[in-house]
C-alpha cells in the first residue's frame, strides 16, 4: 500500500511543476480504470505495482506516456520497469523508489516559479451508488483557499 507521505509528496510535486493530478478511486475493476483514464485523458499513471495490468493500459490508453509503479519493499527484487516488446517506446515505465533514489541530490533545489495559470489541477472521480462516475476538477486556488480557511 502506498504510504500517505509518498501520496502527498506526489500531489505536492505535481502541483509545483504544473501537472494535473487525477485521483481515481482505489480498487476499481481494470476496465473501469481504463475507462476513467480515457475520459480524463491522463498522460501519466502512478499506481501500486501489480495492481493494474500494463498491457491493456498501454494499448488502450494512448494518452498515457508514463507509468510509475509504487513497489513494496518485499517486491523490489523484481524488475517492474520492463516494457513488453509490443509496446515499444510508446510508454516509459519507472519505479517510484528508483526515481527517489536517483534524484536525492536535488532535494535542496529551488522550486519552479510558476504563474497561477500554470499551476496544475487536482481532478477527482466521484462515484455514486449506481457506479456512475463524475469528473470534478479543483484549481490550486480553490485548494489553497480550502486549506487556509480557518474552521470555527
């Protein structure tokens, strides 16, 4: 299971680099995840290694160009970055722990100076009891206002 710290790090980093974050409900059938990826036009996917089949995602979700697997410590002996031959160079695959390990030297780097209109959105999928999904987008301004508003 992905730790809360890693999850928040991914969302925060995405926001600072102008990337949109799309939160897909956990434990969905594979065909539903593919449908949501298609509907949101996601270009990257971060998921728990082994939770989703790589081949259908890489073949059906042509907008996805990057897959990052979050790999549990007990499964890091396996190569999760291998790309099947039929996928070729269409999708890049990385492992979260390898990205972190390979970029430890940039921990003190300055964050980019983005304008408000360049900040990424947080996109959520809300599902009703009937299973219908509604795509809802939040801008960074709305998220900041929500977090900074005192509760009485």
